[in-house]
């Protein structure tokens, strides 16, 4: 049985901004569970018995090698990927990287690139969750 395809998977993401207001995005690699080649906020699955916030912190460390501080929960979304037959429920968190740490690619098979982007100069294509997260984030900023 596979989460996300045989039953609904639970995921988290971390929207990390730097001092200039740029968003950190990762490009999904060939070993990613879905949406390969798309740019997205870092994240992953929640393990059984794990709290979502703890999963977000763990995923940021596993993927980027950095410790993050959660600022707030953004929202919860239904991440439906009809083309891949997947259904996830995902919660992104706003977060910041601990002082003095620089993100790097820790899982090269799952992540092809990482880069900081201004919100008015985002790459394409963006993952479904990243597009939805940005819509909510931008509404909150108004």
C-alpha cells in the first residue's frame, strides 16, 4: 500500500523567505514521488505519530541540511494530482532558517536544484501546492 495513491497521504511544506523577501524553491528530481521537474517549496510526508510541525522541521533538515524555525501554519489544502492518480492533504508552514546556515541539496535524486526567487520572478512550472500556497500567502499580505 502506498500513501497518496492507495490512500490519502499527509504532507507538509516549508515556505522559507530570506531577508530580501525571496522564497526558497526546490526543483523536483526524477526520484520525487510526484510532479517531477516542477519547482516547489521544500517538504514531504508526515510519519505515523509525528506532528505536522515536527515533520516540516525534519523535512527541511533532510532536504536542505538546515534547521528551521516555524513562524506559523499557513493553511491546509487538498493536493489533488489527477494525472498521477494521487491525493494528499498538505499543510505548509512559514519558516525561517536558523542564523548562519545555508541550504544545500541533501537528496540529489529527489532535488535537482535550489534557488531563491523574488515573488515577482518565480520559475515555471510551479507545483500545484506551491501555486495554492502562494495564492493564500499573497491574500494574507494584502
